[in-house]
C-alpha cells in the first residue's frame, strides 16, 4: 500500500469515527432572563404572552414570523426553552436577510414569557461591476496569455435580494467581452397569502468564443477553437437561448418541493461536431438542438447556518427528464441524491460527511449529458483541475475541523448596516473518495476509485463570506495549494 493510500485510509477512518452527536451550548444571541431553566419544575410549560419583531425596515415582519415554529399564545416546556429559541434564531438567520439575529425571552409573572426578536438587515441590492478573466485562474491568464484584455468579460451584475420585502430576488446580468450574457430571473418564494408557495421565472442569451467539445485522455477539457489567438479574433462559436420557470412548495420549515420546466436552444459552429472533433456532442451529428427539461426536487434542510453549516442535516432527491423520448439524441433520465450530515463534537470541534450519487439513463449518452465529477461543487479536493465525465458517479467527502480563533474588528463607517466585522478561523483535515462510470471508458480517471486528502484553513466573515485555503494530495502523486471562496451575496 502506498503512503498516500495509508494516509487516506487512516484519515477516512478517523473522520468517519468522529461523527458523534453534539451537546447543546449556550449562545450569546439567545438570552433568557427572570426564569430558572434548571429548576425542579423545569418540565412544566410556560406561555408566550408576547412575540415581537424589531429591526425590520425593508423586510415584512410576517416573513420573520413565518420562520418561527411557535407563536403568541403557544406554550413551551421550560426545559426545552433554550433549544426552541435557538432553533427559531437559526431559521430566521437562514433566510439570508439579516446579518444578526437575537432572541430575548423575559419572564412575565410566574407562568409567562415575552419574546423579542431583534434583527439587523443586510444590504440587499448590489449593482456590481464585473471584470473577470475567462481562464481557469489568474495565474493562467497572467502568465500563459500575458494578461490580454481581449480574454476578459466585463459588464454589470445587478442583484436585489429583497425587492418587495418578501425575500423576493431579482437578478439581471449584462456581460460583454470575450463572452456575452444577457439574462434575468425573478424568484418570489412566498407568493400566496399563507406563505407556503412561490415561483421562479427567468430567461437569457449567452454567446461564447470558445466551447468545450470533449475531454482529453488526461481528463481536461478540450476547447474549440484550440488556438488562443484564433479564439480572441473568432466569432462566437456557441450560442444559447433559454427560459425557465419553477413552482415552489414549502409548507413547513425544513421541507421543500420544487417543480421546474426549462427550454434551451443551443447552436454550435459546424466544425465543433465534425468527425475530427465531436459528432456526439448532441448524440447525433447536428450543430443545433432545442430541448426541454422537466424536473422535480425534494429538499430537506435543517442547519444551524445554511452558508457554513456546523450542525444539522441537508439532503435532496432530484429527477430530471431531458427530451420527450427514451433513447438517442439528448434524451436522458437523471436521478440524483445527496445527504450531508454536520456534527458539533463539543469544545469547538466539528465534523461532517457528505454523500452524493447520480445515474443517467440510458448509459449511452450525448457528450452534453455526461458531466460527472469536476463541475461546480461536485469534485474531490485535490482533483480540482480534472473533469471526469460519466453516466454514474459517487462522491464521499469527510472533514474534521476545529475553530481556532474568533474575533470582531470595529467598523464605524456604516453604522446603520453594521458596526463590526466578525472573523472565525477553522483548521481542518479532510479525505475524499469518488467514482465516475462510463460504459465506454475513454479517459484516464474513468471507472476507477479516486481518492484525495489534505488539510487547510477556513476563514468565515461578514455576510457569510468564506475563504478556504486547502493543501491537497491525490492518488496521482500530485499536491498543491487550492483557494476556494463563497459568499452570501
């Protein structure tokens, strides 16, 4: 057994065995005064005499009340009071509408409490100028292409996360340059009086001067045209018109159903589907194709923090039917499931295990339908630069981390928005495993067990901005430092 395999196996066993349930901890954002939670009669119930929300300016107060599992007039077990208040606080915070949420319960007499919910709203609208290189990272753009400005995208991204105060989002993209993207989408999660149903609509148009038309044997994307100088001067070789709509049902706090339909029309340069490139791009030798996707997703989410969970459960099951036929062309049935568990081990130690699997039927698929590992968040840490396509994939990611530092920096410049910037640092170690199956393996990493591991630092700050510095090793005897980032806006 190689040293890397030994390291991977030991790390995987250590991380998996550490998945224990957490003990409740006190939270400074949940305050109970005038009431003993350790009294002999703590099993008795106490009535909520008042429930008040303060701090909302743009947000409708009933959006906050909608996330709280109790209401005025309800009764709670005294022994469960802290747990109930913390659960409600997490739910309100996970709306992503507020950067601070506090619950304070004050005893009123011998059998009642008044609860005050204090929130501080985020900044909701972002007219953000865009300037992005089209290459994989800054080093490639700067060194390989000499920081050429004809290989950048520029424009404006406008996003409003709370347009009418009902957590409805409007997104508009106006991007030009090496690629073009004009698109909009609007999501109203609470469009009915009961705040249980919502919808999304959107449409857009995208053009690209280069397009990934297949994978190399070494599992990297091949682009057409292949010459960088030709790309910068070429016409757009990829055009995509699309529209989509979704119907959302969320009757409780943790479960959500999403029914969606979308239409795409893609047109490629004729040379992309030539015999020397990839005539199987659409599953048949045609340079354009329109298709319909119909999908259903069931999601369960009960997390302490949606953006950076340390405790709770997140899972989903999704089905996508592409095309109206059963076989041939772009026809596909995609079934995918995921389960993520996060554990608070106590004393600032945390662990997690993330499971994902998907299968695409039939196994004979067009190239456009073969995305496997290496796209979005579906990757092994240490194999970020590889794309391993397949019609069936499995992925396991395990992490053990410890909070090593937490502090706040005063920020007096925008007192109406926030007065301090918090920082939390987590040290971590991790081990991942994955598999991508293709009926006709044509790349180096298909149909074989993949594994990687490493260690790193996560930095969590205001608005759920998360920077991840990870030094990873993989089975190819490669190692390196990788930077990932995520933000809540």
